[in-house]
């Protein structure tokens, strides 16, 4: 193993494990932007093309299994022409879970422009009918939006460790402040009578609206990355994340209208309300958990605006 002097290197035990798994010497070239949960590095494998190594803290006993699941999603979608880099290896040490993927010579998008959002809409359509792994974002969104538990009469629901932890954190949101409590109550009421969703036919990326996950060259999306939480559900989940992002830029208002139309076409008004409520609650949970209380009122205001805009389109 060789190390660069530029930036912080991955833990030594991770590099040892990677070298053993791929049977090649690993040279760390530089730390890449992103990788906020652990780290992302541009590496060179002896006798092979450059690659990207991501390593995150091992969060629970099933973390490695869930990373293998994500690799299976990647392999399935790449077989259909989905633009995501191949995963070259997956492994874990006592403290980290890692995966190695092909290096793509393109830059993360600094922001999502109207052109990029339209390109992402087309990419999301490739996810139609391609559910391949039991990580159901659709049923999970319904449980979050309605406040239902992980076990519902008549349903066999699978919930990952991360989903379970998140849902428990979300359940504590009303205690944060009257502003948050009022929004949570509004969302719960809007979703109270919505029945559980049907089967989950589509592949869901689950983080496609994060600009850093979109690799762009000359204004064209050449790859989407960070499929660690990808699974099944409705592709309208990823469209809803783009709706939320579009409120950041007034120039995206027209794009947002087309996103709303497609979401309603896919899942109907009730389904759109559930997806909106679930996304809003997750966006509230992030600053609350991080102690960024000054951000919460702005997120709550955008949450009300999102629901108002959806209701106005009925």
C-alpha cells in the first residue's frame, strides 16, 4: 500500500482489507469531495484502472449485508444501462464498511440546474419496474407519514436497522417546538386515512437530489453515485426529492410543476401526499438531530409550502 500526502488517508486496516479483497496494491491518490459519512478517496490499483474507495463507520450488525444488497442493486441496474459506476469490491473491518467502485472522470454538480433536473427525470424513468432487493422505501414512507409501526396487521413489512432508527427519531419530532409539532400534526392528518401502498415495483435511488451524487461533464449527467440506500418502491420517491430541492431556486418553478404532474400520474393524490409528508419529516429530522435549531423554522416553512402547493393542484 502507498499513501499520498494530500488529505487524510483511509484507516490503514481498510486499505489492508481492500488490497486483500482485490488482490492488488492500493495507492491513495487524494481525498475526494463528498463522502460526508466517512470518506471518499481516489485510489490506484496496481495494474488496473483508477477507482474510488468509500469507507463509512460500521453502524450496526447488518451493515455489511446491506452494502452487499446495494451492490446487487448496482449490478442489476447497470445491466439495464443505468448510469452508475460498477462496484469492484465490498468488505468490512471491525470499525468500517467499505466499497470500491470505478472512477468516473467527471465533476460533482455544484447545484441542480433546470437542465440537470430534466436529465434526472429521464434517468429516473429507467428505474420503472426494476425493484430487485427487499428494501421497500414506499411502505417505509407510508409508515413515516402515518405514524404506523413497523408491524401492521395483514402486512409483512421488512425494516432495516437504519429505517428503524430513523423512524424512532422522527417520532420524537413533535417535542422539538410548537412550530414543528404543528407541522407534524398537519402532515399526520393529511395522511391519516391513506391505506398502505401496493407492491413496490420500481428501483429507488433514495438520494438522487443531492448534487454531489450527480457527476457531470460539459453540462451532461454522466453518472449517479451513492446507491448505498437504494432499494425498491416507487420512483416517485426520487421525483419528490427533486421537488423539495427545486424550492431552493425560483428558476426551477416550471420544472417543479412537471415533477408534480409526473408524481401524481404515478401514485395519485394520496400517494403524493404520503411521499411529500415523509420527505418533509426527514428534512426536519436532519437539523433537529444535528442541533441546527436555527434551520428548523425555514424547513418547516418549506414543508407547509410544499403541502400547500400540492393541495392547490387538486
